[in-house]
């Protein structure tokens, strides 16, 4: 015969309606800030869910030589449990063996109390797990219900206890094991989520920042991308460059407003659409008008827009067509001259702002030897020092000229420019930065 389990001995509680039990030092609540936790003074709290009005479930004392206290809360149904399930609760003890478990959601008036079936009890456990997804859950059942106990763990409980074996020492150990196992499960879930996010990030990066198709061209291509500090995923910056069969080199850079996976995905769609339309022969206003149609169909809400800069460089490399859709003008540098911004008058609006908008194409003379830099506004919106002043386009031009005076070019020029913008900002730039450099040397 099992030894009868003594009922709990209540001591004065610090919270209304709570019995305080002695226990070993409690672990930090799951999901709490570990740095702020004080295990020596924080009481361990156990929420017991059972629906026997006569108090058929007896929770034994949990005694420890150190004299730490544990709070006990009892809920007769899930409505009470939800009210009592505050962030300081560490563990839930759900009794599956009590009569009427199937009515934990709220017993119907006039119904007889009967023993619930396994499916009914597991349905209640499912409700508890949905109610407390970040809490450790123990189930209590009779010793002859091993199948029920094992199924409860398979469903999502951290462990099970048999009623006839329950004592304070076993319950204390089971609570700690359940809390630590739940914490490990959450950590494992976060690790898997982080790996999945990294995989998604890599896929987005391949879509936003592709390998240019410039085979047969004498132009040199370089690019740099640095994500902003405010998120782990890429934002909506994207670029591309392709050479069409007639020898024309087309390049673009764009930026979808906002940050997050939706904006990044839209950037990928616009980049792919630009490449397909360019290879199909569209250019200038016709291309941008079609891209606006793509954006209007694919964007998650009407407030989303995208800026874009496109250039098409003639086969001889000496001139280019420029279209700006709400985007900063490119910067051009030539030997013996100071770098400057290309003209940006009469540029069109960002894609998605005005229906039936037009984007004028401006002819630009490049010369024989030159470098053309396309960039997103993350480069020019960084602050200078601790004040509110931003680098801006004029500051960027001065910065590029300093680097050119030092003999920097290509990849080195881009890396130095992004690094200095970050230094001037006093740390990582808030917005993403994408920079593309096309260069040509005559002779």
C-alpha cells in the first residue's frame, strides 16, 4: 500500500490566495532576462490545474534546508489558469487523473462527473500548451495509466508523475527538470529559427545582389553591400548589371522603402523583372513604367514604393542614358577632374507613387576613361559625429575625392567609402548601404 501523501502546510502568503511552500532556490522564469534575475530572492511559482471541488489533488510540501519559498496557485479551470498564469510562473502541474478532467474548460451545469477518456484528457493538455507555450508543463496521473503519461509527453509535456509516488522531493526535482528541459527546448527552437533565418537571408542576398552578366564587356564592375544595424535580414536595397547582345551595358540600383522580409522579397522581384525586361529590349521610360506595374501588383500595401537609378552605357563606352525614379544621382569621376554628381533635373518620381508617371531619359557624355558610382541613400544619410548633421551628397562627393586623391579605385574605393561613412556615423549605419562602381579605361 502506498504511503498517504500529506497535504500541503500553508504559511502566510505574500500574494492574496496563494499558499507559500518551502523550496530550493528557484530557477529564472522561462523567457525572463537572466541578467536581472535574482534566484536567491525570487520565489518559485507552481500553478496547479485540477477541477475537483473537494480538493482531491494533494500537493505535498517541498522542503529544503535553505528555507527558500515556493508559491502555489490552484486553478479549477482554464479560465482561472489563464488569469493566474503571470510571467513569474515557472511550471504548471496538470492533473489528468482526476474525475471530470474533460470539463476543465468549464463544467456544464447538471452533468455527471465521469472519468475522461484519453482523447479528452489530451485535448485539455493541448489547450494548456496553447495557453502557456513558454512554460514547463508536468502531468500527474495514476500509476496504471503509463500509456496516458507517455502520450502526454509525446504531445508536449516536459515530464509526468504518478500520483501514488508523489512526494516533496520528487516534485521539486521534477519541476526543476521540467523547467530546464523547457528552457533547452526553447533554446533549440531559437537556434533552428536562427539557422532558418540565415538560410532565408542567403537566398534573399542571392536574389538582391546577383552576379552581373557582363561577359564580353571591357567595363570593370565592383559592388559593396552592408546591412543596417536595425535588423538581421537584408533590407530592400538591390542592384544588377547586364550586357545585351548589341553591346550595351545596363546597370541599375534600387531601394524599396521599409525593412524586413516583405520589402527584401519585393526588391528581389523588381531586380529579376528589371533583368528580364532589359534582356527583352526595354529601356528607359518603358522599362520603368512596366516595373511600376510589377510593384503595384506585388507590394503588400499601397504605401510601399521603390526608388531606382538606371544607366545604359553605349557599346563604345563613351556615353550613357540615365533615368532616375526618385533616386540619388550617380557620381562620375574622370582623370584630372574632381568627381561630381551627374545632372538630376527632370527626374521622375519613385515607383509606386504616381499612376501613369513618366521618367525622362537623359543623355550623358562619359568620355574615354571614367568611373561611375551608383549608390543607395543609406550611404548619404549617415550622421556626422554626435550632431544631427548628415553626410549628404555633398559630403559624399568630398569623401570620394579624398579617396581618389589617395589613388584608390575599384573595390578599394568602395570599401574605404563605406568604412568612412560608418566611422563618421559613430558606428554601424542605420540603413542598408549598396554601392556599385562601373569603370572604363581607354587605350
